[in-house]
């Protein structure tokens, strides 16, 4: 006889149907010729890279994007071999040779990277697919305008030698999540200028791209040949200034739930959790939720994080500990095992990832991405 396994102490439910719907919504925001890169870096923002990559491709995504080469190589090893994958965060000594063998598109931001990829291409005897990244004002990764002519010239020489193929020219916005920020137009002007220089020098890219999630949703002039939705694909609004998920036509993909581990009656004046930063005002009931900062629950949300238990939204009482936190149930007496919902789409009155971001003075990106491996992902297909 097969025994039914007990429910997990906690779980992150991943609604792949919602993810597919979000990809279709984003597809409808761009012109027919514009391709969609589904960004699945950081284990798909905590949602599970492989399952989310496949769901996004099912829904019409054309490319995949990762930060590190190891993330991209893992997708190839899992069988995603017929879709272009761009990875952009390379460091000296990274496995350029394996990237070339796997047919990855590899981002190059400076001469050191071009030198390493050219050396690897010679060693493996294959042409490397590279994309040149421009720093148009973010001040992070990417080649400065003053250094761009040298990088373009060297890449074209390597292309003539059959060592590389320049497949893309790209950049990244600093403030696309802040509507009408002056840097947006300034970066677009710099990007167009750097594109013009590269193309006049002889670069013939397959794709030119700069649009992240907020730009995909609000800046059609920035769509060029490809857009790179990340957080929007997971149904989270890139910024409160742009609107809620529902207002943007998106549905949150992750719901974080746990089973209440203990319910007990305590008298008034009872301290709760480390430091006794919360003390009960009167006789009440406390519920123990078996999640803590080891699972990604932000300690900064101590005393503020919202949780739905027994049909009512409660607040974290006292400090979030490593493995658990407490909610004051106000005299309600739910059974141990009752579901506690930390966040989800909000359909049933539960908090959202944005609510937790406010409670922790951070962004919703961090809330979903930081949920750790100790919390199993449960995939819902509908």
C-alpha cells in the first residue's frame, strides 16, 4: 500500500499557468517582429529555472536569459538545446570554452572578455557567439562609450578571422521603473549612437535590445528587436509607480504557504521571540509559523510582515527567527496544521509579495528571489 506523504511544513506553489499567461500578455505588448527573452536568472527569480524556462517557451518566448554561464549551461544540460540563451555576467577564467561548445550567446563588456573568448574559440576550433554590451548610463556592466570603438573594431577583426560572430548589441536601463525619469531618454540617445557606430563599422547583429520588464510594459520606443522581461513574467509589478500586477494584466506566479506548527494560549504581558520586542497586551493565542530567515523570510519584516491565518490577516509578532516566527491570533484558536499564507496573488485576501516588500523596506523582486531551497517548490500546471 502506498502511503500519502505528509504535507510539507512549508511550500512555494508555482502556478505555471499564470506564468504562461503573463508571457502571452507581454507578447501582446510588443510588435509582432519583436522577440521575447524570458529571463530565468537566479533560479527564475526563485521560481525554478528549468520548469519556468520550459513554460515560457511553451507560451511563445523566443530566447532565454541568465546571469551566469553556469545557469545557462545547466539549461543546456537539461535538454534545452534548440533555443538561444544569452548569459551576461562573466568573470576572468570562466568557462568560455564550454559556453562556445554549448552554443551560448556570451556577453562581452570589455577587451579582457573579448581576449578570453577569442582564445577559447581558437582552443575549441569553433566560432563563439558574442553580444557586445554598452554602458549607456547604468554605470554597471557594459562598455563605456569612450572605449566602444576599440571593442567594436577588435570584435570585427575576430569576426573576420572566424573566431566570433557578433550576434547582438545591447544595454540595460537604470531607471525604467520610474516613469519620465530623464535618464531614460538620455540612455536611449546614447544607445542609438553606439548602435549607429557599431553598425556603420560593419556589425550586423541578429538582435538589438535594451528593454527590461518596465520598459517592455511602458516604453515601446525601447523595444528594438527583442525585449527581456524578468520580474513581470513572474507576475510581479516592476514598480508601484507603474501599477499593480492586476493593473498591468499580470498574475503573480508564486504563493508561499506554511502549516501552523503550534497554537497556544498565553497571558497578557507575555514576551514573544528574541528580545521581547513584542509583548502581548492581554490574554491571547499565538500561532507558530515554521518559516524564518533561513528560508528567506526577511528579518527586516519583524513586527510588520502580514500573514493570512484562519481567514484574517495577522502580523508577525516580534522578531523573525532563523526557522520560525510567531503571529498573534487575537484569541482565535485554529488547529495546528491550519494553512498560513504569507503571500500569493491576493485573490483570497492574502498578502502579496509587494505587501511583504513594503513591510521589509525592499522590493518585491527580493521577496520572491530570496525564498530558499529548504522550501520545496510545488508546480501547478493550470
